[in-house]
C-alpha cells in the first residue's frame, strides 16, 4: 500500500444509510470532475486522522470538528456514526506495523452542487522521526486582523477546516524561502494563533498551554490528546491568549498535528526556544499508542 | 452545448510547445484525482473569460493576470501565447449566437505536485438580463485588516485569483441569508475593496472610479474594459481609496465581472444607491460587442 482512495455518498443525519461498497481506487485515478466544488472552489471540509495498527485515532474529536466545519459551511449535518463506521472500515485496511493516515473529505458536490459527496484517502505516513527529534525553526506571520475581529464574521469561516488551503501552502513556502521550516500565524495585535497545518502547544512550568480556539483557529485534535495526557501526568492545562514573549519563555513548545504528531519548536524568528527531547518522546509515544 | 471540459498540459514559458489535442469531455466526466492540488488544497489559479460569437474577450488582460497569479503562487511562468491559442481554439467551439464563458484553470498538479496541469471549461452563460436591469442589493462585509496591511504579506496571496474560494462562496451565502444579493468587502478602516466575484466601479460626475488594486484586491479585467469605454466617451477614470460615503454619493455604481458583466447596485446595507439604466445598457452593449 502507498495510497488508495475510496469514494462514497456523504452520509447525512436523518437520511437512510448510504451502504458504501468501499472499493479501493489507485490514488491517482481520475474520480472527480474539474467542476467538483472541491476542485473549482476549494469548497468542502476535511479531516486527517492518524491510523495506527489499523485503528483510527481521535475519531470522535475529528468527526465532531467535521460537523462544525459542515455547519459553518452550511453543508448538511453529517451522520457521524456512519462516518465513523466507514472510516474505521477503511483504516482496518492499513498495512500492519506501518504508521498511516486517513484523509476524509466532504465536497459540496458536482457542478450542480445538488448533493455533497465524500471520499477518503488512506496513505502511509512519511517518516517524521527526524522532525520529531530535530525540531522546527519557525517564523511568525501576521494575519492582519486583531484578536477581537474573529468572533464577529462567521462567513470568514474561522474554525472550519476547509479545502481552501492555498494561503496555508503559501505560508509554508514563505517559511522555507526565509530559511525556516514552518510559520506561526499571529493576530495583528500580537497574539499567537496556529500554524498552517498544526496547533501550538507549549509547557510553562507545570502547565500545558495552547491558544484559545476562539481566537479564530481550529481546535486541534492532537492538542486535545496532548492535554489529556498532560493531565494524566499531573500537569495542569489552559487555553489563553499568548504573545511571543510567552512562547520565548516557555520550557518546551510543539506544533501538534494528527500525522506529524508533536514536533518540537527550536526557534521563533531566530530566537532560540527550549527543547525537551525526553518530554517530546513521551508525548509521541503516548500519541502513537492510541487505538481510538 | 451546455458545458464541456478540455484537459491539457500547462504550457510553461521557455519549454517546448505542449500540442494539446483538445478533445472535449462531458463537464461531469471524472478527469482528476481527489488528491489533485486543486481538489486537495484549492491550490491553483483561474481566469473566467467571456466568449461572444466564438471570440475570447479581454484575452490579454486575463492572461496577464493569470501570470501574476502564477508568480504569487510560485507556479511556473506560463507561455501566454500558447495559452491564448489554446483558449481561442476552445472558444471557437461555442454555440453561435449564445453568450458563453470559458474558465481556464491551472492546478499545481497531481498528488506528487511534480508538474502543473491545466483545463478549460466552456459553458453557456446563465441569463443575467434580470440582474443587469434590476440590479443588486449589497451588504458590506469587514475583512478585518486595515488597508495598510495588504502591501506587506505576500503569502496572503492578495491579488492572486486562486481556487481557494470557500470564503468567497460563504460571503455570497451570508448576503443571501441577510436578504441581499451580494457582498462588498471592506477593510477594517472602512475602505471599499471588491465583491467575492466582481470588481466595484462607480460614476461620480464625469469620473469613473474603482478601488485601487493595491488595496489587496484583484485588478478587474471587465473594470479595465469599462474604464477604456468611459475614456472613449469622454469621462475621466481614477483608482483610489473610497469609503461608504463615496459610494452612497455616487451617480451610479456596478459590480463588474467577465460573465455577469456590469450589474447595477441598488443599495448598500439598505441605503439606496442611484441607478442609471441607460448608462448600464450602454456599458453592457459595449462589453458584449467586444471581439477580443
């Protein structure tokens, strides 16, 4: 297995079950029209699940966030039980012993947009062991609006994980151009937000911290798992509004995501950050051991 | 003909000609992978050309803008001569006597992103005669950042016409939900920007005005054509930074775009705007008469 695609009708809450056949297609197979809402407008939502030992990770958190994305995008409410069953059936096909991930997508539909549809891609995970040990040099990127803005304009789709990621990809290219590995977005008034594909988590003494999702960012599924682990270990956890100086003074910091997991940050705009390799290894061991 | 798709290699400047066969496909045909950059990330650029009597309209303006989008997206520089030839060959297939439009798309490529590719969709234009005479009720939408922001952050992709249009589509739904037809984006400090799919033009006495593209918006191809027409008619034209009161005091105002053409605005957030039907008809007659 390298990567395979499964297409199926989008299961809508309150409608009959979709009974997908889940025939695998080669990932390069032509399966959608160029006027599909995903390809024409980046108009749809997605989630990326870790898959370990054939088990889908953080299923409930991902699916709850997909439901939020659908609500913000005014797509029909998904039937989460059916989606969980479908995604678990697909995940069970992953090669044993190989880290994998499953990308679940809902598109607003074909050219007539009459009915949303869905697909999932099951892939082997690239080797992130270097990133997880070496860490990431990060630059800050000002998104231009103050923290007070994001609560107001629903149509800006803050908090929805949409397919419109051209700017996310451009942010990563900008980081590379400036000799860094990733970007940390900030509000114009200096509050830390998120990365184009990850959530910021840092440790300050006995507390794990992450930016309040109300600041216009996604609520990270892996961040939530790290918070649960931290509580089990006796740490406290908090969401808040943090600035650059909070991060520079942290005892350890990570970008967390479902596929790359917890990756330590080594610098912000060239200013060094403290790395804690032992803590990073413990977090990633926990994340990789999850079976749901 | 309702709509047909043509796929072809993206012609890159300085490389051998691509010699596309331009076989038409049904618009609903499955032609791309779900992991195509367009479908996975909204990662690509597009232009929509009017097609009248088999002729592609505003060819040079559209293709120059596509080249700017490619530069901002760090896609290879397109061979504009080849693209013009390809698009003109496709436009020549339009049904005579029927308003049509051609959507040209460049995607960053398949799952491996090794090579960008392109497609074009030739469609009959929906009947916009009602909108062109009745006009549009518009609401303002604050994009959250000040006018001073947009010159700085290249990775925000201001000025690139990308496939990441989920927020554009959400803006239109928001307008409908609030009983309006379209949205006019503004900066947080109150300067008028553009609509999700159109450029603002208004007349103030003997001057046609449009927001300075440097405010982080697309430079409208149809707006430029309207400015050329206005000059021929003896009007002056200007780009500037305008506020709500400038628009409310205008003698006529339009959203301009390649397919819907010049559509008069009848209100902004419920405040009435002046309509000039005769001038609107003259502008649209000019726009429809263009053969290049």
